[in-house]
């Protein structure tokens, strides 16, 4: 995409002032790193880091039929959601794949917030509208009104507590609260994140984002970019749409059976039921390199005997483990922990093995 056509978040000038290296991502000009990937990674793992993830999409779903509508279009059980709780889910497509993975927030019994991946905003919007007809439901795309700050790390609750009266350390994982923070009213404070390091995601109107960013930076949270976000999520084996999830990967293959509730009806449930009954031909596994080499998306995975059995979906060098790791879809017969693999890295076959996830 032409850089002149890239969208900018409300915090774009802050990233430039911090000396960030900027890259195109999902149609936005986004920071990939500031001080350096490794330093940012360890700041989040050990203390506190702050990410600008304002490129994410936010949809409001409301009306007397909102819950029933979401129960149909998402794979998880929306009936279990109560106000103040968040649910990880996915939008199944009509062929057993995934339109997108998303978070569902229950604002009240007739109003929900969906947080979707930036690259899928239009696709998700169109998909949701396809199923609205039988329901009393209204959708609002508020993606361009909100900024999203992910403040992640084990010291975050302690760090942010002076800014709000909400008892942050008492908030359960996957819950949220609305309130004041740093003099800004009506912030949605969510005990969620994509790093596995603890912390919060803060939804704030665009015009208030810079002030909040500066106050959190002043408390000592290190700015972190997309590079560290990827290494952090991969250490915890969190899936990334476009890599580990797609229109052609099923939630069962991706290890997301726990968000696929067959006790209810949902879009093309029968495809996944059939897959479950027949058995998975392939599945997403974690692996680590035995020999030297960095795995990358798209690399071919071979058995120890040299048979082609799959493909890498994500790979990196883990700063925490000082080890090359990755995720791959491979034939189920080769998916047992400890199984020897080979990766085709350019013209070489490099040894790897299946390991338990999360890696860290």
C-alpha cells in the first residue's frame, strides 16, 4: 500500500516523537519497535509495556435480539456472558473455517461490544450483516472513534492504580469495568491482553488517547511495538489471524475446541460436528528447533523420514527462552509431543521437534 494512503492512529505523532520505526500494518502506519524488540519484550514480561493497538475494530451490537444474534454467529456460548464479562470467540464461516477471532463484551443484556482484527473490519462487518435479518438487532461500527492502549506486564495493576479508584488487582481475568482513569471519564478498562504477561486494555475516545498515553508513559511503562507483540504472543501460543487462523482453518484444528460449543446452534455447526466425528486430519502444534534456524510462516514441515506433512504458520526466536519456536499445521499422525520433524529452510532440511504449548 502507498504510504500516503496509510491510516494513522490518534497516537501516531507520539510514536514518531519516541523514535519508533514505523511499518505498514493492516492499512495503518504502525510502530514495529522503539528501543528494540528484545528490550521491549522483556519490559512487558518483567515490568510494564504499553502498546498502541488502536487499529483494532469495535462494533456495537444492540437490541432485544442482540444476544440471540451473537449466539448464532459466534462459536462460543454467549448465554454464559453477564454484564462486565468478556468472552473469546470466533465467527465460523460456511465451510468450517474462521471469518475472524474476536472478543465479545457484554455491556448489558441488550448491548454488546465486539472487538475484531484490524485487517478484517470490513469483512466482519459484511459477514455480520448477512445474518441480521431474523433478529431485532442494530450494528454500529465505532472503529474510528476509539483508541486502544494495551498496558501489559506483571507490574501494571500496581502502576496504574494511582490513576483510578477501580481496584485493578481485584479484577478477574476476562472481566471489565467502566470508570475514570487519569482524569478521563468513561474509560473501558479490560483485564485482557495478547501477551500472557497480565495487565489491561484501555478503550478511550480518540481525543483523550494522547493524554492517557503520556500519563502512563510517565509512570514508567515502556513503549512496545508490533515486533515485541508478536514474540510475546507466540511464546504463549496465542493464535494470530492471517497466520494461525484463516478462512480455511477450523477452530478444532487450531486447538480452539474450548470456544466451540456444540450444545447450541451456530453458523454451519454441522461442518465442525462432522470434522469432530471423523477425526482431525491435521492440527496446529508447537515446535522448537533442534538445529540452528529461524522458522518463518510458509516453511514446509517434513517428517523425520522426509515426507511433507505440513506448513509453518508462525515462527520466531523467543527472547525469553533464547530458543527458535513456532506453530505449524501438520498431519495429526505426527503431532505427538517429542515427535521429530524437519523444516525446509531454503535448500536445507533443519531438525525440529513437537513440544507442548504454551512454550512459556
